[in-house]
C-alpha cells in the first residue's frame, strides 16, 4: 500500500505514480517457514564502539499485515546508496549510481512486520549473528535472515563500523545521526593492510553482538533508537546455549574467524567466504573445532581463495557450490534491481535468482537442522522438507571445493 509520505514526495505526476506502482512490487524473497517474521533496529551505545543491528524474529501473527506500509522497509537512506555507489562505481558515475539506486529501491519491502511483538510463550529461541559483506549493510541479507526467523530463530544482522559497510551511523549527545562513510582502499597502498585491520574489528563486533544478545536476554539495556519494539520482550527468551555465527563474503571470513576465536559459537555458516583478509594467517583455519558450512557461487570462487578454504578441516567442513550463480545471489540485490538492473549491475545469473536463493537457504537450513535441530515446537517435518528440496536439486550442486572464476578482489588486485 502506498503511504502518505510517498504521496507527499511524488505528488500525482504521471512519472511519480508509475514509479510508486513499480516500487510496490519490489520485495525480497518471502520466507517459507511456518512463522510470520518481525523486524526492528536496535542500537546499544551511541558511539562507534557500540552496536547497531537489525533484528529478525518470529511473531504470533497468522499472516503478514495486508497494509504493506506496516512491512519492513529495505531501503535505509541516501547515505547508504551513495556509499554503495562509492564501492561499485567509478568516481564519475557514483552520483548517478546512487540516484538510480534511490529511485529503484526507495519503496522496496521486506516481507516482515515492522516492530511486531515477539512470539509469545516461554520457549527459548536460538540465536544467529549475521555479518554482512564488503560494501553492504544490516538490511542487505533480509532474504536469508527472514528465512531463519520464520523457523523460530532470532537473527542479529549487525552493521559493521570498520569502514567496510556502505554506510553506518552513530548518535551524538543530541541524538542526531553522525555518518560513518565507506572506506575505500587507497591506490598504491597494500590492500591487505586495510582488510586485515578490518577483519580484526569485525571479529570483535561479532563477539560484541553476541554479548549484547546476552544482555538483552538478561535485561537492563536501552535501545538508543526509539521505535515501537519493546526490547524487554527478549528478557529470558533467548537460547544462548548454542549460538550460530554466519556471514557472506567478507562476512563469511568474519564468521570463520569469529568461530575460531569465540568458543561461545557452536556452528558456522559461511556464504561465499572471501578469505583474502586473512591470507597471512589462513593456516589458522586448520584449528577449527566446530562444524562449518561453506556455500559458494561458482563464478566467484578462484583457485587462490579455494586454496585458502582448503585449510578448513575436511571432517568438520561441508563445501557445496550452486551452479549457474553469481556472488550477489546470496544477497537481496537480484530481487530489487529488476531485469535491466541485474544485467547492468552484474547480478544476473544463469540460474533463476529466486531458485538460487531458495537452494542457498535450503542448504543452510538442512545443515543447521542436521547439527542443531530446529527450535522447539517445530516438528522434524521441516528438516525432512529441506533434505528433500536439496535432493530434488542435486543436479545444480557441486560438492567439494569448486569455482570457475579467475580474478577476485585482493588476490588478483582487481574488483569484485
């Protein structure tokens, strides 16, 4: 449904009405679990040392609100579009890219109820911490996070403040936003210096996010972002006995490193992990003690990165590649750019983007169910369903280390 803000911005011009009509159909993938998903933003601490995260969680609702103005907005603001333009476009096209992204995604929606109440009852809900990729943000993986939440998980998608997010912000004493910009690698500098510094910060931020989830479970913390979600609902409701760390690309590298350093996490899911930031310490992967799932896209992984991934213990690590996919198939962008945008933006894949995400999510859910089971109250029927779905699409999968790319940022001094 078109909200009053949209009508005020665009009036009743033919151009505006056409745009708004199109925007209502741009949505991330609807989750397939039995529970309706809720979503909210939480900031604990106003400074850069605090944490900003988007929380995805199960609700009591029987269905999503018919009024789509009550759904979650995927779009986070112009600063995020400009930061993404800074990451993917040459300097002379960055402004144009940001304008086009604003136009295309301003009214994009996530199929979740904004600030809806948490699922009632006394059942404890397992926790997932999700780390985004380079140039991304806390909203970019809503399709993955919603899928987890629709099966009873509480997912904390943090927004990194290490300069690797397309944008982020803190709050000053007056409660006003102070923006943190995306940090470009400076020409002539060794990229590994910046990325190895950032991976260290990212690991600490992932650890801090889990600590914040522990504090939310105990109570006594305040959300600096004033919204309708009462964080006291989380008190005593989180199962912190076996948290999962997950991430995509740079976030996949952060997930692996966090799992290595923080024994509180019991399982790791790395989507298309980019291990260049730890190339000087990749042998540490051999010390992994928990099960890891690495789901890759075949046009992203290169021999150098696959060699780094091979240090993960084979007896604990499941490697699988989805054929006919591109790196962004594990993010939301293919759902929001349209056919032309996917072609121009390099997110077009041979495999249908919806099916690619469904397979990705099925592999993830089957892995979690195999090692952790599903949250209490959900029958094994759902775990069996994921196994059946994966089996149905075996022809689209390659098991073991596999990739067809030849160049990757860092390893070959090139961009994504």
